[in-house]
């Protein structure tokens, strides 16, 4: 889920 | 992580450092919008609450902590240490007109109706317009110190580089979040007029002065 929604960006 | 994303993050960090150094070295926050800085602190706080719940990478965690610490540090310098130099007469943008719509939009348009996701979405919407009080202040006084324009240029470059990062990720067929992209493009557009003035004036050694 995290990597699929730009949540890995700052 | 790709080169555009990394350069974007570094540009963001550079903007924050330029601002802190400007305030620290000149012992003054004249020309800087405390309201924009306050909004950025809200943005980082709402978005980086995930520090407590998710771990992405050491890089990610360290950068989040640095962004949080520096944004509160900037607020401390502006509202406490160098409060006497804060140009509040020109910093009059009504930030509730940005915060309330960002809350409403986050509640209406989000990917998942959970507290953490809505806070993240709210921070994305709010960040896209958080620079408006600063741009409003520049337009009200009609000018900006060179160092303030370097700050704005670094901040705008961060947004432009993030768009390149999404294009790159799109070609890698990674899934992307429409909310982040639409808000990011809106945010970048807000800098366009400033970019034009920066490239045509500040880089030629002139002060950033708006045409009368």
C-alpha cells in the first residue's frame, strides 16, 4: 500500500 | 528513489537552509511570511505523523525529522527570537481560507477514510497553497531581497523536480497517486510567475521588483 500511493515521498 | 526525486529533496532542504541562514546571519526575518512558515510546519506535522506507524527507509526517516525540526526552528526564530524584526504589517494573508478548504477537500477526496490517510491528504492539499502568504507578501511590498528570491527559487525547483520524478516513475509503470500529482502540479504553477521574474531579473543581478 505504502509504495503504491506516493507515501514513500517526502 | 531516482535522481529527480533526490535532487528535489535536496533542493527542498537547500531552501529551508537558505531561509534559516538568512534569518540567523542578518538577525532579521524581514520580508519572510511567518504565516507561510506556520503552514509548512502544519504540513510537515500532519504528513510525518506516519513516523510513528511506518518505516520506509533510513533516508526517509532522517529527512522527515530534519524537515520537522527545521520548520519548528524557523518558527522559533521568527516568532520568538527575532520577533521584533517580523514584518507582520505586510503578512496579512488570511490562512483560514487555505486551511479550512484543505480540511474539507481532504475529507471529501481521499483514498481511504482513515485518520492517518486524511491527515496525509490534508497535508498534500495544504502544501500546494502554503506559499501563497509569502507570494502575497512579496506582491504587497512589490519586492523581495535576493536571498528571499533564492529561497523561493529553491522551493519552486523542488516542486518542478518532483514532477520530473513522477514522469520518471510513470515510465517505470509504478502506481502513482492522482491526489499528490494534481496538488503538486497546482503548487508548481503558483511558482511560474515568480520563476519568470527570477530568471529575468535576479539572475542578472537586479533586485526582484514587481512591475508597477
